[in-house]
C-alpha cells in the first residue's frame, strides 16, 4: 500500500469555532425515537422461583431453544395451558446489578394462546423474562411485554425493575448500558475500534490506521459520523470538548477514515474502571455513579453523571475526565494527595494521616440538614459539606499551598505563570486580569455557579492552588 502524503481531503483544522459550527448543524437533528411503551407488567413473587425442569418437558416435549431448561420451563408456565413459545433467547446478562447474583433477561415470542393466567398480555411483539442467577440456580423475578420499537433491552428491563420497586438495580442496569454505549462511541478516539487493512505511515513518520465501517456519504464528512455516535450518549458540549481535544487525530484519505496510532496517548487517556465497585451518591442533589479506577498511574474515584432527553433516555453530562455544561469535571479539579487522586465531591478524607486541625461551622448551604467541616494537613485544606442525616462529608473545596502536590494538569506550587498558561490554553490572560482586577489570580472553569480551578501567583510563580464548587 502506498503511504499517504499530505493529500487528506479534510482534517480537524479551523479551531474551536469551526468545530462548534459543524457541531451546531449536526446536533440540530432529533436525538432519539420515542419512549418505549410497556404494555404489561407482571410481577411473579416466588410462584415460579422453584421451577427446575431437568428435561424441560411438557407432554414429552424437549427444549428446542438455546436457553437453559429451567428458563424454557418458565416460558411454558407463562404461555399457559394450550399456549406455545415460538422463539426464546437470551437478550443480555449483567453483573454488578443484583447483589451476589447475575441478572439475565430473555425474550420470548409467544404463539397463539387460547387461555392463560389472567392479567398476561401476549399481544405485544415479545415478552421479557427477568431472571436471577445465583450459585447456579435460576429464579424468575417477573415478566413484562413490550412493543416492536422497545429499543435497547437493558433500558426496558431497567424501567421494569424501577416500576417493580427495585430502584437500585434499575439505576445500575441503566448506567451500565449507557456506559457500554459511551465506551463504544469513544473507542475510535482511543484507537480501540475495529481496524481494517494495513497501517500506513505519512512523510512525518506518523502511523495511521483505517477505521472499519466508515464510508463516505454525500454531504457528510466522515468525522461527523463519529459525532453522530457521540451525540447519542453525550451532552452536546461534552461531545464538543472531546472533538476539540482530538483535533488532528482523524483524517479522511482514500475514501476512508484514518486514526493516528498514538490517539490514546495524545488524548492522555489511560483510564481504567472497576465496575464491581459501582455505587451511587446523591451529594448536592446530583445522581452520581461512583466507580473506583486508575488514571495516570494512580488510584482515582470516577464520577459519572447523567441526564435525560425529551424521550426520557439517559445521556452523560459527566464521563471520566470530561464534563458538559462548561464545568471542569470532578477529575479535572483533582490533586494527587497521598499517592491517589483526590477529586472534588469525593466523600471521605485524603490519605494524609491524621489532620492537624478540624473545625465544624454552620452557614447557609441551601441544603437542609447540612453543616460544614474544615480539615487541614500540612499545606492542604479540605472543606466539606456534611449531610447530618446520612453522616456523610462531601468535599466541595480543596486548597494546596505545599510544593510537590500536582493537580490534574501537572501544575503545582512553584510552577511558573508560563507553565500554567501552557497547561491551560483556555485561559485568556488579558481577560483574566480584566475580570479579576489583578494579574496574580487565574481561574479556569466557572467561579460562580459551578466548579473552578484557581491559581494565586506571586512574582509570576504559583503559591496557592484551589479547586472549588460555588453554588449560584
């Protein structure tokens, strides 16, 4: 294969304004189809839990479907006397949803049923069987029927779990499906997507690999196909930030979309997440999924936040180190304390030993039943909002005056002004001086009604760093 030179038809040049313009056109399209309709919800409590059919037989009939025999027996019981099942298969299985068990969902397409248990409605496209698998034994949690346009099965089952009173399992399942979709959308940006053909090198020695499945469409640049995928799972401005950070990572050439082999390194994305640690936090009224993981060689507590579109389907406004709504993410407000990243809104103390001082105080937090707590270590101060009812302290401000403690972008006390401006190209120094009334204060983010990272300088050297949430 001949290597490409400089004859790529399009690149991500033109700066943020050009990207914003293209994004604006792309994002004008509708987000999703309508919300699925749950036609019937039937909760079976224990009645079918003990069904075990070694031969899965009814009148000598054997299990013709690729599912466990006990699941086939459950389907026959649901079909009722004289009923039949014309299709039965596994829709998905999920860990980290039910404590100590695996959640399975099977789809059943019932045939004609002249009679059956009262309350069942098999006039829908298919029926879900929601099954708990624990220590090799399966029990039926319940069943419900949906229309042909039900969409992703995980979201349908998540709705059912919530309606059945299992809010935690529903939240978990919905989050895990969204995270899986988001990871798939981001995969091309990290050179983790499917590749076709052999890699090629350009005249500068950069290795490029061709992404599979991207074909030229009239009037739509290939990179905008990536944007369409991002739009399904991310807020508009979060997707925009990811595209801008990936400037120069993709190129169109030879009717294909190519990605640099060092894409993940350029994006600074070496993140891991242990989904077995998934839990939820409601600090400050936000529904936040919390997952332990690693970033840049150190432990971190990842915070994921979601919102819903007009069709009540979720999308991320906070994903790993990316955040929408013009805020820095919790990770971007982190400091490396005690060998681990300590992020904004983290609950608990950094691993710095016993604090030198601890002070309780009260104020108008805007949240009933809250008080405030300030704890200090050598060169580090953390301020918390404490939920009295739950006895949980959530960090809303961190201040560092000791050297040797880097923030997310590698700045620490003793760094120069030039280093700060290089690490934060978003900062307009002239505008900062106009807004702050001095050259010795620099703020990135939203200092009012949001989160921000701040720097105080003396003689063009950083002497204090802060990250903080400030309510409206």
